[in-house]
């Protein structure tokens, strides 16, 4: 399956997309970079870095560190999701989990577009949310981002169940066993 077809298939046919992704040899670096960039922007927004730095510094720093952050994020999440999946009887290896997790950057690409619109509308205020008035349109974009995040987790549940060859419930608990400690640490 070609890359453009995968971008669509992930949304509407995640099991079929996961099978096609596992057959691919490599993950495009662009996907890893998108995942890292969105993570960096999330960290900047959640830590209100707009109070201390200008918009260009935040965007530039996030972009410069995107590849490194993406590689670390994909590497760590893949290893842990493969390892925890084995607790539940999964047979997937780290390489296949890495591929399906890296391709989940398709959802991050939509989030990146939403962030771009919000940054154009709000400027540096996007990174200092307590100091800005939010319009209904801005709120709608935030809600759309939440829907995209839920869709990401739905894809991940289906894709992990395909990689590990177990039920979606086991896949759900694999993700839950990974996210609960992160939430307790305040890292998710």
C-alpha cells in the first residue's frame, strides 16, 4: 500500500493499515519529526513557555529538537508497548510496534495543522493559555484536537492488537498499563 493510501487507511481501516505498515521496511523520518514536533509544542504549551519566551524561540526550538525528540519518543514508547504487550501474551516485536507507533504521527499531523491555526490566531498566547481570551472557534479547534487524540488511541488499540495477535481488550490494557504510571508522574 502506498504512503498516501496509508494516511487515509489509518483513519478508516486501522487493522488493514497496521498489516500494511508491518510489511514496510522503514519508517519515514518525516513521521518521526512530526511526532517530535507535536510533543515539543505540547510541552511548550502545557508549561506556559509563552510567558518567558517569544513565539519564534518556541517554534524554532521545537522544530530544531523535533527529530531527536521524535526518535526518543518513538523508541521509548515502542519498547515499552512491546514489553507490556508481552505481559498480556502478545507476540509482537519492538520493530513492528515501532512502525505502527511511528505511523500514528498521521494523527499528529492533523494536530499540527490545528496548532498552526491556533498559533496564527492567538500568537504567543497559545503558549500562555491563562493570559488569553478563547473564542468559540478556538474552543472548537481544541475539541477537534481532543477527537483526534481519541482516534489516535482507537488506532493504537487496533494496531497493537494486530501486532501482538491478541484481543483489543488486551491491547487496551497494554496501553492503560503504560499510561497510568505516566499520568501519575505527570508526564502524559
